[in-house]
């Protein structure tokens, strides 16, 4: 499977390294696209080292890379998915390399979404509406967040799903073709 992994600027961005590592060890190819904010949490070099391919960021210099990455992918996954990028996806905004790449995915490609955020953010009606809207469009699969004590100290839903569960969702999407 050729997995395009989008990483956004949440505290759980480091867990995307585990997901990358798991996918590589399982024999998949991985390419990573990061938001500018995500690069403040984890350096692109970590992902480049794990997946053996340069990471696409807003600082990347090849103008058509977003199209090439979108065509390359069998399955896309965004983990962690911030409330901010979720909102952009629901509205069709493409103001960074990640949202532009996802918009360029060929029809029929499914994006696995791993939302992760503070419990109150997760429960916010706008966040829930955005998830429902994307679900209705039929081009994404949400792996719900876990309920636990979050980095902010709150106890409730909002923790990123386990990397193994995210990978299993990607593999299931791929096997359905
Ligand atoms: C320490 C810290 C942790 C954050 N964690 C999250 C998070 O887990 N989920 C989230 O939706 N936003 C989180 N944010 C807010 C996002 O970083 C912010 O909304 C940002 O604009 C997201 O940009 P992006 O979606 O382009 O990556 C966090 C911010 C800070 C400073």
C-alpha cells in the first residue's frame, strides 16, 4: 500500500512517527505531508528518516509535488487531524500544502481521519458537524479518538486513536479497493 500520511499541528503529532514506523515495518510505502504548525511539534527529518522519502511541507520547492503525491497515494490518512484542518477540509479550503494535496486526490481515494483535540473542542457542534459533513461526502473514514486523560489535563474523548488501529483502518480501506 502507498500511504500518504498528513500530519497536523496537534500535541499527538509525535504518534504519527509510530504510525509511519508501523506502516514501513508492515511493508507499506509511506510519504508524509506536514502543515507548518505540525513542523513545530515534530521535525520533518524524523519522518524523512522513518519513511526514506523527503517530507512535503509548505517550504518544499517543487511546485507540482502536491499533485504528484496525490496521484501516488493508494490511501491517505491524516493523523493527528486538528480541529483547524478538519474545518478546512469540510469547507474545501486549500491554503496549505496538506489541504491542497488532499483536495487533489483522485476520485475514489478514501482518506482515513484521526481527529485529536481537547475534549471541549471535540464536543463542539462545529467539529461534530464538520465530521458528519465529510462522512456524508463518502470520501473519508473517521477513526474516533480515544477517551483518556489528555495532555491538557482534561479527562474525556479527544486522544488520538492508537497507531495500530489507524494503520488497520488504512489497510481495510486499501483492501476494499
Ligand atoms: C501545545 C499545543 C497543542 C495543541 N494541540 C492541539 C490538538 O491536539 N488538537 C487541535 O485541534 N489543536 C491543537 N492545537 C492548536 C493547533 O496547533 C492550531 O489550531 C493550529 O492552527 C493548527 O494548525 P494546522 O491544522 O494547520 O496544523 C494545539 C496548540 C498548542 C500550542
